């Protein structure tokens, strides 16, 4: 007996019809914890509802989600009202949610908050103990999955921003029971290396279960004990883990961790060139100013040079001496002329001048000058001084003139 095979689409449609006609599945209430919540730009909500053993895919269309009075988030414990049906294209059944009632936080979120409060109380999140990042690290260590998008994003961004940067990848599991042990071992290894200045640890986005490795207490305490600064780069911007709080820096995404870890090489190079040019300009400007000042003070010093002053004063002294000598010579000439005039005048009164005119001077025998005849006696010897000599004479006779 030959049975005609069904097409996949026909089978999916049949299963969908069976589910839609089931009275229990057509109007059902399901309780569980929200995980991997995503909101489409259209307004549709896509998430999983889980318990400790199973997971159920859920969708809530925008026509229903816009009427919600509360905003749901990962970890919420919800009661969902809706119907079970099949998505024809994928052949996967899911719960089409019509209404939501919030019951409380899920177990993972409770554990997250308890550990967060515990470590915060112990001071592991204190800003005062956060280590600063080196401006330009020697080498960057990366602890993440070797096959995920996160490691590609980190490498791409770092190499784009700083092409010469050395990156050391330590591949690890980022989810699973032993993942946190591998991450702790990798962190210890990179911290022990003297050439690694920054450590980046993280992974791409996911549900709270998938990110739980970075919520483990062992992971948090290992990060806290490291001497090398750590950048946490776990999930998307809206995802927060314990590793984010205990790390020195939290990057909203793996790509952002690359942005934080290194400066932009070419921008830095341009800034350095600008600073060098500015420094050279300022130095040249300073040198020009100093050259001008040197020239000014050199000229001023030259004007104040003692040799120059001595030369100037020596010239003045010589000029003064010349004027003094001229005045002295002139004075001498004038005095000489005056003296000569007085000499001539005096000579005119000199007895010698009288003698030259034919007069004589008479002295008695005692050498006294005789100016009257009555002073002489007859027979007295006298001396007569004439212009060319003296003669001795004897008074023979005297005659008086009245």
C-alpha cells in the first residue's frame, strides 16, 4: 500500500489546525520566567518563558503589547494568557500571548541581586579601588570565545583605532558549568604577564542564563584580585552582569571595549604633529624675541661701554686742554703786552733813561745822592754818574740858582 507523502508546509498547516482546534491550547495560562526578551521596532515582543526544566518560545504582537500596564524585563516571573500555535515557516510551535500578569522576579534574578548586594557590601564595587587604564597599553589581553562575534569586534575596533597594537587572545568557553573556571584561569595567566597592560573579558549578548558565567562569584572575586586593569564587555548595552560592577571599566558592548582600550592612532598622530608644529612655532617666536632683545641690549651695552665713555671723555678733555692752552697763551700774550707797556713806561722814569738824555747823577764821598748844590762843600770829592760811566771830581766852586 503506497502512502502519498506530505509536503512540509502541508504538515505544518495540519499541525497548526490541530493545535488551534484544541480547547485547552486555544485559551491557556502558563507561568514561568522571562528570558532573552527582545522588542522589534514594529512593537512586537519576542521572548522565552522557562522554568527549571524547559523553555517555551513566546510572541506578543504590538496590537496586544501596547495595552500592557507594566513593562516586562528579563527575569520577571509572569503568568501569560494566550494560545499555542505553529509558525508555518519554521514549523515551531510557540505561545501567542494576549495578556500578561507579573508575579515577581525569577530565581536567577533573585540570585543576581543577592550576590550583587553581598559584593557591594564587601566593597568590591567601590570606585576608589578602580584602576586607571594606561593611555597607550603595551599589549592587550582578551579573554573570550575564539569563535564568537565578540572577539572579532574587539580585534577589528582595536586594529582600526591603533593598527600597531599587540593583542593576545586567550580563548575560553563563555557559557556552561565550567566556563567560569576557564575564565578565572585565563585572567590569572594574563595578569601574571608583565607585557599585558589591559585585560578585556566578555562575550556577545544573550539571555540571563547565557550570560550567567559573568555573574558567578568566583569570576567576580578573580577580577577584583587582579593587579591589571580589567574592562568588562558582556552582552548588549542593556545587559548588566556582576563582572560589569567589579571590573575597573564597563563597556556596553565588546566593540565599545576596543574603543575604551586604545586611543585613535591617526587622530593622536595628527594632534602630536599639531603640538610639534605649535611648539616649533613658539620656540621660533621666542628665539626671534630673544634675538631682538639681545640686539637691543648689545646696542645698549655698546653705548654704555667704558672704553667708549673713556674715549668720549678723553676727547672732551683734549678739547678742554686745547681751549685752556689757547686761553693761557692768549693771557700770556696779553700780560706780556701789558708788561712791555709798563716796562716802557717804567723805563721812561728810570734814572738810566735820564742819563741817556744827557743828565748825570751826583753822589758825595759817602755814596749819598746829591740833588742840591748846597749839600756840597768846596773841595769835596764827588762821583758823577753819566750814561757811559762815572768820574771823580772836586768841588771848586758852587753857584746857586734861585
